[in-house]
C-alpha cells in the first residue's frame, strides 16, 4: 500500500482497531462481539473467556467477562455477566470456555460451553447481566444427542434473513443444527458441516475449532481455526448449511496454541476480532483480544489480515 494511502487509512480507523493492540489491559480471549441496541441506545458488546482468572497453566476460569464500547475506540470492562454456577446441571469442575450471545425476541441469549461436553443457554432481559438458565438442561449434550461430536464447544449462532437461526459448534468436525424460534431448543438433527476443496498439499489445512458464519451480498462465509496452533481460514457457500468451499487465509499463524475469531459488520465496515499474546506475561493461557479491519476484494474474496510486529 502506498505510504500516503496507508496513513490516511490509519487516521480513518478507530484507534482500538489497529491490529496487534489489545482492547484491554486484562487477559481475555475467545471474542463474541455484537452491536446491540437497547433502550439506552446502541453500542458494542464483547463477551469473552476471562483468562485473567485462570491458573495460567490451563483454560480453567469459571466466569465470563463483558466489555462494552460506543465506538470501538475505547472499551470498558463491565465485569462478570454470568458464571458457570448459573447452570445447576454442570459438573463441579466445569470451566467457562468460548461464549456466544444473541439479541432476539427482545431478550438476550448466552450460549456457553460447559465442561467440554455440553452447551448451555442462559437468558436475560439485559445484555450485561441477570442471566438465568433458560432450560434447566443442556441445549447440546454429548451423552444425549446423536452426532454431537467429540467436544461440543465453541458455539456460534447465525440468524439468517428469513429468521432461521443456526448453531455452529465443535472441534475436529464442525457441526450445525437449526434452532427453533425460541432460541433455546434444537430444531432437527445435528449435522456435519461439509468443507470442500481443502488444499491436499497442506495437511494442516483442516478444520480444528472456532466455527463462525457471516453473510455478505448473498454469500455465506464460514471461518474457522485450522488447529493448535492454527490459521484462521474461510470457505464460502450458498446456504448456511453448506457445503462450503475453501477460499483462503484470513489470519496467519500466531505464536500461541489457539486462535478464535469473530466478525462484526456495522455501519458499512467489517472488523475481525481475534486473540493473541499481547500483554506482558501473556501466552497460550493468558491471551488478549485484538481487532483488525476486515476488507474484501471486488470478487468477494477476503483480504488476508496482515500481522503487525509485536
């Protein structure tokens, strides 16, 4: 990019969106970002795994963290929106892993992988707290549900233009299942997400974890991490159920064991949220969420996000 053009682009972007800059001085990971409009107006809500409260040796935190921003320039740590004790059916050693949230039906739904073998759903009238177990039982249960996979974790919800909601999750084999309009019930069988055209010359180009779907101009973009460590790559399709054909890399390997992405499109702009080792003392178990602008080529291809020096 020409120097002047790059400088103008940097001035046009919110300060917190410069790739490689943590959104907070607290360890956090597994971003679930959203723009929610409430009675008090609209702003960005970012739900996260709270790496600051884990042991530093494993992903063993038991509560989630919420950050908010009016403009993505500055983020406020609003504390704990809920923890695993909301789910009375959860095992005593349950951990709070990568979360998801959705605003619908005038309420807020929080999807939580609990214990590595179940996904719960909590509900609240507010996005920042007051969450209660919506079912009293897991939404997805490895022991109960056919084809739930080895690890039903990393939930991501996509609501299509026709109102149909889809839940994506899973490690090693991506899963998808329709949700009923109540957002707390499965609507049909759990299916495998079909991925096509993965590069046979690169055995590392396979699905690992962190499924995420977004739609742009009629094309469905399925992004995911290729493993441990993994790139963030993407595939595209004409249906939320797939199949999805591999297209390329969104974010290259980072010097940590995991990566987990989400994409927000608001006000005509797109942003990639991810995590990396960015703060002093950081690492694979003490990660930090960062944001980078996401851009597309004229044919719809995603431009690979450059990694800035750290």
